[in-house]
């Protein structure tokens, strides 16, 4: 039986929201935005994350129609994601609104 390489969900140290942690094949972990799977056309290739059949998070190499994004790019407590695709601004603003924070 294959391993599920999902850690226990963990709170972001900055915003406190629970995110999904996934193991990387390099041995590290990445915190993915929890509930969102986005159409790949909306996310630049270098920022796409996929869950491989073995449970590892892999970047930019999936053949799926939808992908995940790294939470740190859209965390409500981090600076606005300037110079990023519009989808990142939209999710950052959504996260700020959910936390009752201003967009500026």
C-alpha cells in the first residue's frame, strides 16, 4: 500500500489558518493553499503545484487541469503579491477579507 505524504494539517505561523502540508521529493515540505484547486491557465507554470500519485507535492510538471498554489504567496499577513498573476492578488484579497483586514 502506498504512503500518503500529507503531514498533519498545520496552522500558518503568520495568519494562523490551517493549511495542507505536503512532502517534497527533495525532503522538505510545502504548505499549500487548503481548499483551492485552480485552473492551470490562471496560474503561471512556475507557481503550479500538483499532488503526484505517491502523495508528494511536485511543481510545474502535472498533466492535470487544476493545480494548487503555495500558501505563502497569498497569506493574508504577508505583503501584497506584486508582480504576480492576477489570481494571486484575488486570492490574497479574499484571504485579507476573510480576516477582516484592509487591502492596502
